[in-house]
C-alpha cells in the first residue's frame, strides 16, 4: 500500500472546526485544532506542531568517506554524530537548502545529488516533511559558516564506521537513521 494523498481516502479525513494558535515562535509554532472525525465524533483538543520543511544529506567524498557532523543535542543531553541537516528557508527549494546546509555546516559542496526519500518525523502531530538527499563525490570548497548558536565538528567516517553506528544505535535521530538504512540496503541489493 502506498503512503500518498489519495483522493479515494478523502472520506477518512478529519474536518477542522476551529483552530487556535497557542505559540508562534521561530522554532515552536503550536496550534490546537477542534476536529470532527468521519464518524461524527468531535475531538476538541488535537495539537499540531508546525515546522518548515527539513533536509538532511548523506554526503560521500570521492574517497568514500561519509561527511558527518558532531554536535550537542540538548533534548537528550548528548553529543551526537549525525548527518548534515537543517531547515529549508521560506521560498527555498529543498535541494538548494540541502546544498546550502552542507556548505555552511561542513564546508563541503559539489558532487552529484539525488533525492533518496521524503519522510515525516511524526505525521500525527507535525505538519512538515524531511527531504533526504544523497550527495556523492563532494569536496571541501570552503570553511564552515556556522550560526552563533551552532558548535559543529566535521567528521569523515568510513562506510564501516557509519554502518557500525547504525547497528549499535549510536545514530538515534530517526530522520537520519532511516535514510542511512535505506542507503545501505540499496547498496547491498545493487539498486
């Protein structure tokens, strides 16, 4: 079964009766919807977190090294090694956002790019999608250009090191683990 917006599924959609915004901040927009389900049940408090589009990048050098970033993640209180990722700016194409974020966070650019998947962190309570790209044959083209709230270290890891991090659950960010698992599964199957 395909996960799409199928017109035949319209009968399952909820009707929004009312919307109230509880917070509108740059990094936290939350709304409370009153919704009516197809069976007539009214749910007076359904919360949705609104975010812009996100991107992440599996960046691989011509030598086969994976360009990763290491940074502190306050929600879990850990230092994590992750894919380069970020927010797509308003009116920016996701691919352009991915290229910009890779350059800003790592100084790497160029290469051949492809969209590998589009996923949702939580379609039940978040309204955005994450566009996952694979960039092959990237090269260092500049220095990092970090925001004053970013403290990021660039790591060049081997394929085996990245696989080991996945197997041992050292990559906990699901929006990064999913495209990496798909990447390695497709490599193994020759797709």
